[in-house]
C-alpha cells in the first residue's frame, strides 16, 4: 500500500513498546495485574487499528495492459527531464483501452481449485464467468490485460470456489450487470455496495427456470453455450442427463463440470456434446483428487483432447467465425481444431491419454497462480 511506511512509523513502536509487553504481562503476571494488562493490550490494539484504517489505501494499479505499462514506465523516465512530456505520455497511456478480439476468445484462468473464465466477444463485450476461490490475484490479472470494465459477471452458483474472486472484481472494476440465481449474501452485499444490478441470466441453457424446486446445489449451476463452447459450472450426473436432452446442438469444446469430479461428466452429457477438446479447471494436488481417473477415462473414450489448468496453466482458446479454433496454454502447449474436424494438438493427437505433467505450476486453493 502507498502509505505503509507512514503506517509502520506509528504501528511498530506501539506494537513493540505497548502491545507485546501487555500481552506478556497478561500471560505471566500475577493477578490482578494479568487482567489489567490484558485489558490494556486490547485497548492498544483497537487504538492501533483505528489509526491505521484511514491509511489503508489500495495501491495504484491502472488497467492499461502490457503495452500501456511499458508506455507508463517510458513516460516516467522522460518526465524526469521534461515534466510536460511525461505528463502527456501518462495521460495517453491511461486512456488506452484493449482492442476487441478478431474472433471469440475464451480464457480459462488458472485460479487453483475453482473456476474463472473470461469471455471476449468480437464486438468488444466481455463477460467473466465465475471468479475462483480467492479474492487475490484475479483483479490484478484483469488489469494487466488492460481490462477495467466488464459487461457482465456470472456467478454460476453459490459455492466459494466460484464466486469469491468476483467480490473484488465487483468492488474494483466497472461491472454493468451480475447474472446469478440464488446469489450468496456476500455477493448480494458487494453488488448493492457497488450499485450493480443482479438479474437472471438471459441466455442460460440450464437450469430450467420453470422448475425452481427440482434442481438444487451444484445441479442448479448456470450453464452457458457460447459459440462452440459449453460452460457447465458444477452440474452433476442428475442434471447432466436432463441437460443433455435439452441441448440445442453439439458443443465440441467442453468446460468439464465440477473440476473433473467423479459425480459429473457422465456419458449422456459427453455423448450429447461430442467434445473434441475438454478443459478441466482444478488445483494442483487438490484435496479432492480432481480430476478423477474415471472422468479422464470417459473423456478419452469419447476422443476428447484434455487440457488441465493444474498442469497446463491458463488456457486461451481463440475461435474464428468459421468455427475453427486454436488454443495456447501457459506451459507452451498449442493445438487447433474445428467444429467439424475435431482437435489437433501439437504434442499429441485426438484420443491420446492424458500425459504425465512436464511442469506443474505452483498454486493452491488459497493463492491463485494467474498467468497470461
């Protein structure tokens, strides 16, 4: 934080000369000195927090993208000798906006044991589907891409590993609308504080809104079909069977439901979607054993190439107007495919078994390892 040196000037002496001795006396001093020391220590802590609260200012993190960051650094250097030139350069860099993609771009972010998907439409619209399990990291990653505004944020359901990261996004970025069903209280409070409306998703394939009592929990996850990509939240086998019957078409790119849990990715859904490419969002060495070996076997059985954020890092898929796609991962894997011809990976062909990891990006459920 910008004012942390100022905060330390007051906090460190108070901690060392007051709070720590009071805590020691509360532990070892005889009665009634121990209770007096405990009360004094509590009072000093409250005073310290009261004094530090006005200094808790978030660091400046302009959303200018990689080129804008280089421009800002250059402007600051030139501004040392010619302030007017530096000011002009800084103003130009801060006015930069990321240009629209030529086709549809969908990025599956490496957020550990959770889900976060950025959808960038050719017309410039940007949607964020879920936000991962941590409030740290996601906003910074979006800002580094030059993104300061989102047209829609989607909370597929109310589990922490999907909506936690959205809280900071709503607080710190411009968000037009939140699409959610039964949003958790913390998300409702964040939306109210930022004056962002919460609405039912207008383009969801699931759940059926005319059966609000039938589907609950993970099976009530919002499912979206965007181009050739099916984004499935955490739906499980019961909902998958009904969803498979309701799908309007096949989806050659599948976001594997529920991080590869054994209770999801049932054959009815896989046979209905016929995925050529399957993306699994899971945390490295997670406690749940995701993705489950049975799911890997089922995906292999239907001929899907498998990408995993716990091994491949962030996965970006660029989709052209003719239905062709190309993917890249943070670890260097690349491949391509089309809605009619399946996937063609550089390191392996369709139907090959999931390979042993070459490099495991370090992260966990408490610390997303976001990489562009």
